[in-house]
C-alpha cells in the first residue's frame, strides 16, 4: 500500500525497545480498529518488529454490538493469516460490548506493551474526542506505543433528534402502508390468491424496512 508506519515515542519507551530482547515487553497488545485500518501495512510492521526471541502478540479488537462485529472479526482473521508464518505466537481476541479502555484493561497483564494508533480517540461527555493513547496510558499507569500512518478514524456523524424522528417516521409509514394494503387484500381478494398476495406483501414490507435500516 506504500504506507510507512512510524512508531511515535511515548514516555519511557526507548527507540530501541523493539529491537533489544533485554528490554522487550512480555507481550505486545496491538489494537485493531474495525474500520480505517491498513491491515496489510500493520502485518508488515509486526513482521519487521519481532524476532524469534521476542514476545507473543495479541491482536485486540472491539465491537460496540453484534451488528458491528463482522468488520473487526474480518480484520483479525486477515492479520492472523498474514502473520501465521512468523516465528512467534500471534493470537487474536474480539470483545463485544466494551469500550476500548475497558477492553484493554480486561486483557492487559503486567509486562505487556499496548500498541495504539495515532488518531484513535474515544468519546467524552459533551461529544468531544480524546486521544485513546493518553486515556490508556493514564488508565494503565504505563506507557503506550503509538503507531502513526496506519489508521484514519472514520468520520463521526451522530444523528440529530429530528433525523431520529424522521427515520422512525418513515419506518412506521412503511408498516402502516403495508398494514392497510394487507387489510384490503383480506377484504377484497378471495381464495389462494389472497394468501399469495399477503405473503408477497409481507416479504416486500420486510425488504423495504431492511433497506431503509441499512441506508438510514
């Protein structure tokens, strides 16, 4: 992809830290965002940064809910496939329903070094964004290694109250329209034709609601 990642120096992480087995951490916990990550470039960085005498790698990703789960799982699967020939153990874990800080604290062990991406942020009260690397370093009381050049955070576009009401209004309008159609069918169409039309209308209703849910 032509991306050249840079390891930013965070407090107490020396530049030679990834090359000196004597000071290398027990394990790298590398954060894997579900979107905006250059997966191949990250795999290349891992391959260039480790040697047989150095520690295991845990690839950690999170999803806010099960609807968001496929993207981070795919990234983890791709990274495992791309690093399977390395002379170290590379494992992955996906945590659903947790924020990044809580997920990292759940898997972190003393001696681990967390590898975060520049540009990763978390939401704060009032809608402001705060660097994830700083939040993790404060929470763990340990330095965090920051990779620059592999990640671009997706734009956050929260819906306004008016948009939420409008979205639900369209969905309810679809349900009401098809409900009226189905009542008309039961009253004016007889026999097997009525059953076929009802089934088709229900399928069309479900399809339209699904399409609206995906595009809204």
